[in-house]
């Protein structure tokens, strides 16, 4: 298969790289995570002004009518710069499912302000959630940006309920993440569902895994570039570290993981974009992310020596993102079981 980008997709990739290339230092990142919004509002606004949040929106709502592949290019660049943004939540968990499975009324209610920075998210993980008499009861864990979101998408056995996180029946408890990005345990006690999206939990999970794989692709590419630069410039015994055979072998292993993860991420985005069955590719991508991404970041830390664990050096942000992404998809053992079901 030829996964080369066409002219339109290459333009998206170039714009995303240009807008997001200004990587914030750690002081700005920590300030953003500690702000009421919980993310870098200036960077998020810049992404919206560049049109990158509207790529998948229907043209009727100010978008470009593009699909998952274009969205994945933005998510990859967010991962490459490890920016504290609600991009995975809004684009992969919110926009793509609503565009694919929402009615015209739901499009009008949820999508128009996304290009201006509106945050959406979905509550995918945790216990059973029941839908009865237009209300939702149950709980979910690890919900990204739940407090900051305009609406939550909540899969149930009767479809995906759309719930306002400020509804009196919704309780939000913030929980810890490796990056410091906002995550929540969300409890629903007869919370009112504004409407029901014609999408199953599996439908939402496909977009979630594809989005996570795209971000992971960028995270590992960024960490590898940072490590390679360090090895070229840091000397030991009068020689650059990159010239030592053992070092070259280890960084080569990371490169293999990075290229494989890139192929898996692009494959699932391309299959979803073209309407092909992506379940087997998604299972492979999720397992590779959960099993190999954290290991690759461990090698990058090792190759940096003590510098790798210095919180004033950016590598720690890549490692934190890798851990959160692996947890987001369920971990290696869980994803190996899901992969076994597909092959």
C-alpha cells in the first residue's frame, strides 16, 4: 500500500507543523496544566485560528469535510511537540464520532464552535453505564477534560448519550495522570441525556484508538529526534556518543519501533478515512502502542543518562505522555487479548 500524502493532506501536515512547532518550555507547560482551563489556551486558540480544528467538520458548519486521516496529522504533530492540549479528546473522542454518526440536529448543536476552541470528550472506560427514560446512571474513569468539555459522549447499551458535564446528576472527581493533564472519574446519577448518538461503544473506541496511535506516533518521533540530537552532540572519551556501537544499536531499535508505530497509525487512519474495515489494524496499533512505546522511551532515557530524568529537560514530558497513552488504550496485556480476538 502507498501511504504517501496527497497534496491536500501534505498541506495539512505542513500547516500543523508550522503552527505547533513553537514548543513551550516546561514553565509554560506547568502553568497551563495548573490553569483553570487545564491546557495551553493560547496554543489551542492558535490551532483553531489556523483551521486545524475544523478539518473534519462538515462544510455546512464551517469545516473542510475531511476525515480521520487529516485529523490524525494534527494529532501526530501535537504529540511530536507534547503540547498540553485537549486535541485527542476533542478531535478523536468528540468530533469524529459526532460527524460520522450524528444527525443534522446533533451536528448543529455540537460542532459549530469547535473551530473556536470548544472542547468535547467521551467517557469510554470503566464500569457499565445504563440509559433509561432519557437519563444515564453509572460511572466512568480516566475521562479526559471532562470538566472543561462542552458535552460528554457516554456510550451505553442503548446508544451514546450526550450529557452536559454540568448537569446536577454528574459528579466529577479529578484523578492523577502522568502528564498532569486533567482526567476525571465521572459518576452519573440519573443525569439527563440531551440526545442519543447512533453510535456504539465500539464505534467510539475505533476513533479513540486511531487518535491515540496518531499522538503516540508523534510522541515517539519527537523523543527519537531529541535523543538523536543528544547523541550527536554529547561526547564521552573524546568521541560523540553516537559513534559507540552499543549506543547505535539501541537507538536503531528505537527507530524500528518508531517506524512500525508510524505505519500502524497511518494504516488505521487511512482505513477509517476510506471506509475500510480497520479492526485488525486497530488491534495491532493499540498493542504496539501499549507494549512498545513505553519501552522505547525507557531506552531514550537510558541513552540520555542522568539528563533524561531532569524535569527541566523535555524528555520527561515525552515519557509522561507515553505512559498516559499506554494506560489510555488499556495496557499491553489487555490489548494482547483484544489482538488475539482479531487474528
